[in-house]
C-alpha cells in the first residue's frame, strides 16, 4: 500500500514539475521599431505587420521563482562587484606604474644635472 502511494505521489510530482516547466517558458517575440527601440510582444498578433519579418525565432523567456530570481540577482551583483574590483585594481596598478616612471624620470634628470655640473666644473678648471 505504501509503495503504491509513493508511486502515485512521484507521478503527480513529475506531472506537476513538467507542467510548470512548460508554462514557465512563454514565447516572447522581439522586434526593433523604427526609432531603434527593442520591443517585446507575447504573441505574433501584437507585433505590427511591418516588423514581423524581423522575428525569427521567438525568444523563450523563462519564468523564475522568487528564490531563483534572488540567486540570479546575487550572481549579477557578485559579478558587478568583481568587475568594479578589477577596474579599481587596474587603476591602482596604472597609478603605481606611473609613479615608478615619474621617480625614474626624476632620478635620470637629477643624474643628468649632476653630470652637466661636473662637466662644467671640469671645463672651468676647478
């Protein structure tokens, strides 16, 4: 008796998940209007006739549950945070390299002035 109940519950669960999966992928039609804006429509009838040749194939848009939406948002925020961190690190490295080059240039200018002073002292006979 228990086994039959488990089989029935499993079958119901599989049918429910399959139904939700099919319902979650509603077809969306995407087209670009004359102003260059991307527009979406739920059916081909909602797309103006002059834009229908642009549609191929309809883009599926999955319907996400609240938990999946939150996970997606967290993943996007994490990726944005990584990108911002990488940009900051790049800027720091560029500033560090620029500072090193400035120090090197100042050393070279100082050495050049010393050589010029030494050369002028030698020429003047001191």
